[in-house]
C-alpha cells in the first residue's frame, strides 16, 4: 500500500531516498520499494520514520492531519 504523505514528507524536507535509507539503515532499493507501495512498510520502519520526522504514524499514513 502506498502512503503518499511519506513520500511528500521526504520531498518537503529535501531529503533524497539515498539519504533517508541510510538514516534508516536500509538499502536504497528496499526503501524505494516501500515508498512506491511495492512492499508494505514494516511497523519498525514506520516507527523510525515517525521519530525521524517527529510526527505520529497516523499522520504519516494519512489517518489524521495532526502531526
């Protein structure tokens, strides 16, 4: 499942896939598959992303507009 907000957050913060995948300790291609919706995000990666962007997982996946 693709969560557009996750890609939007990365772009809004001017971060490349390579930079973010490195920060998450993932291979660039693996993270790219997550972001494109080819593979589902594991919960531990969603937690790391929420911590990285200082927001909730619900915000990242579009369940709320409140960070």
